[in-house]
């Protein structure tokens, strides 16, 4: 099986900013692959290089078997790209007209345009709204129309930048359903997201990126399993002394104090570890405010590898 995307030591600088910094990426044919990272991590820059819209400053990338630098036209013919930001001209058009306009950009033969527009509007459930203005669509409907536009020329690879950004829960699930359907039809999907749940629910494999670099790559379940079985989260006024007090306990795999001052303890079995941890806190006279435990999330994966939380970055970025 050949790789759909193969990037080696990819670099892109903007002045002194290294937006993409020695990034390796391999996406196999037929998978939904995620780029997960906080705002500013370099996701959009990476995607724009792969979509041949931006030249790398260093390294190589092949998409659908072609080099991004030497064969951009071959790549463009084979991929669909749905951008994070959409063109303001859409607001002047109906849903159907948006698709027809895109069709002319993609050189879809004129006689096929009407039928193709109908088919795609049907696919994303927008046929009943085809002749309403795009500007009057809800956020979820707009995203679904974007998705339809990305599929116009039947791409082998669909690249989606933040496909559910700003959508309500129901619309997100609908967009996810369409993405799953596409994968079933054999379309390879690369998507960028800073939503943990989106990466977790949607992706077969993902790469977590931070500051332009690969943090870790794997299936969501493998990445979470590598964190540990359970995570105990403790809020206390004295996280550092508690961290020191539990260090070296046999039930403890690893632990870290987050920027928010929460102690995260990774343990094989929370049911056994909880009383032990609380006993140590009591013996050391460290008062605990809240103690909760959860199965690991991709946020714990991010914390483990970077020492920071993805969620916090999202809020402050
Ligand atoms: N055209 C540009 N000019 C200057 N800096 C840019 C440009 N595009 C992106 N950057 C910078 O590169 C970094 C990565 O940005 P981006 O790829 O958009 O990240 P993400 O999509 O993960 O949020 C950020 O620091 C951003 O400010
Ligand atoms: Mg982006």
C-alpha cells in the first residue's frame, strides 16, 4: 500500500517564526488521519503546504504519490481542500450557486455541473435548502456545504481544516457522520482540529503537533493506553508537596502538576490507588479540595508529552 501523504523533515518559517519545524508525517490510503494541536501549532501551515498552496522552506512532501514542489497540478487534481476560513463571496450566493461556482474553478464539465450539484447537495442533506442564500444558512449547514464543495471533483484525498469549528453539538455530529461516510466510500481524509473529542471520535490515527513539531503519533486508543490505565486529578493548595509525597509509590506510573495547579497521577488501578493517595495526603497534613478520576483522554496524552494542557491553550489563544 502506498502512502497518500508522505512528509519528511518539513519546515516552514515566517520571518523568525518556525511555524512547521522538522515535521514528519505519513498518512495511509483509506484512513481518517488527524492533526491535533493547540492554536498556532502549525496545523494550517502544514495543510497548506500539502495542498500545494504554500512552499515549504525545507524538507519534502509527497501527496498522492507526487512531489508538492514539482507536481502541484497533479496533486490539485486529486485532492479536495476545505479551508478554515471561507470566501466572503459565498454570502452573495445560494447554496447551489456556491457549488456551481466551485465547479467552474475545478473545471467540472459544464453539462455535468447541475447533476453533480444536486448529488452533492443531497449527500450533505442540503437539497431542500439549495436555493436559499448561503448567508442565511446556520453554521452547521455552511460547514456541510463546504464539505460538498471539497468533494466536487471526486478527490482521493479530502483535507479539512477545523471541520467543526464553532458548531453546536448536533451539527458537529452530523458533520462527523458525513466524514465517516466518505471514508467508507474510500476517500482518505486528513483533518486538522484542536478539539480533543473530534480527534478521538473521528480519527483512525492522529499526530499531536505542538510548536510545529510532532509530539506523538498513533491511534487514539494506543495513545491513551500509553498514558496509563486511569488518571487521578487532585486539586489542593499544595500540589508540589503532594507530588513529592507520592513519588515512588508502587501504584504510581507517573505524575505531573498542570499549569492550573492540578496534580495528575497516572495509575494502573484508581480503585486501589485512591485510598493510598488520600492516606499519604492525610499523613503529610496536605488538605485536598477535590479528587476525581477518569479514564485517560487525549488531553492527558498532550500533558504527558508537553507538560501543558491542550484545553487551556485553546481558551487563552
Ligand atoms: N502567513 C503567515 N505569516 C506569518 N506568520 C504566520 C503565517 N501563517 C501562520 N503564521 C504563524 O505560524 C504559526 C502556525 O500557524 P498555523 O499554521 O495557522 O497554526 P494552527 O493552524 O495550528 O493554529 C503561528 O505562530 C502563526 O502566527
Ligand atoms: Mg489553523
